[in-house]
């Protein structure tokens, strides 16, 4: 499994269903997120089990990502037509409803292979999530096995942590939440932070 953190996010062009419901033949990551941070997340298949809970969770928090200027893009090996059908299936019937973000069709498996999240036996993507900064560099990644649904709130926390670091230059200690103090990345900074906060860790 490759670690992409610190490296440019692999670019791709593929068919997709946009958040508006429009089906496009050529959605290019670098063009869609140019100058903006983004979350690219992979999931195994449309019309399955854990997956709809995750896609609905991303949709319910979409406004929080947008408030932070972050694009959200989902990817699976299904076609754009399957994505569209799933979007047009009611949540109570096992669908995901009209999610507001783009769903990319990785029918050739090239994208999940570029991000190294393809299951070696099942031929679908693991539940990989990648936080990409405004310069197109991966700053955070997490990959779950197929039965294990991800925590979308944790991705929002990572978005906030990255924004805090970029704005203030300080680092974010364990469990950092928006509104918490950061740490100066120096021996004195560590000592000062721990003297005030070690009981909270």
C-alpha cells in the first residue's frame, strides 16, 4: 500500500455525475479543484451496504466542507449510469438520494490503482480517503477495509487542522479540535503545551 502523503495527488480524467445531476464524459480532478483543497474518497460499489451510509454522511456534511472551501469527490468502479441510478433511488429504498458532490466512474480501475486502494482479490476499491491541499498535495490519507465504515467528522477535523497549521504555522497535537490551542514546533513549545494540556490527552 503506497503512502501518498506529501506527494502530488494523482490526477485523473473520467466520466462522472456532478452534484447537479449532470452526467459528463470528462471530469478532470486538477481542473475541478484548481487552487482549492479537496477530499477524494473511494468506496467499493454502488447499491451495496456500508457504502450508502458513508455517501449520505458525506452529503449531510457537505455544507461544512463547502463552508471551508473544500470540494468533495467520490470514486468507485461503477459506471456513471450506475451512479446516476443510485442517486435517483430514494434513501428509504437503499439509494443515496441527490447527493450534492461529484461521483466519478472508475470503470477501468485506473484511479483506484493510481491511489493504490484496489482490493487485491475483490477488484473494488478499499474505503480510502485523501485530503488534498490547495497546491494539489496529499496531506492526509486513511484506508479502511471493506466492512469498516469511515468517520466523516474525522475528515472535517483534519480539514480544520490543516487550515489551522497553514494559517498559524503551529502544529496540531493529538485530538486537536477547532478552537483548541496549537503547539509551537520546538522543544520550548512542546514543554509549554504539555504543561498546560497533558491532562487532556
